[in-house]
């Protein structure tokens, strides 16, 4: 299976369980790995046969930056559902990291996989 990568997409989100977190925006880092058919796109050299990562990142940005979340798990699930439903991706891996959420740790986060690679 071929995959498209979008790494360290930087987003500002309203996310957290504490009251003070609900009043501020915090940085999230997203990695997306999406099933694709790179051979078809490579053979045609036509954007219509490739995953449109600009469109995907614009929709993900609108979803995350426009929403309010408590958990990184909720963000990951919402992003996965959006990409599968709107872009017809059959398999994906979503990583959501929240820098500085735990003292002494560079990041905390979650990795989810949805769909089938068959």
C-alpha cells in the first residue's frame, strides 16, 4: 500500500479539560498517513489522480481550529472520520501531539489507525 504523509501540521486549538484551557488556544501537532495509489498518480503525472494534501490540510485545519475539544483522542477521531468521509481514504493513521501538556515531556498524544489496508 502506498501512503501520503503530512507531518507536523501545526494547529492552534481550544483543547483541554481544565477551565483555564477552555479559555486559551494551544498548539497541536498532527501527523497524517493516508492510503493512496501513488503508481496511478505517478503514471499520469496528473493531480486529479493524487491525494490533494492541500485540500486535506485545509479541511483538517478548519475542523480542529474551529472546534472545542477536551481530549486529543477526540481530535484524532474527528480528523480520521473527516478524512475518510470527505476524501474517500480507505486507511489512515492519525497522530495528535500536545506539546508541553506534561511537565518534563516534550509531547503527549495519541496515535489511531482507522480503515483497512486491503
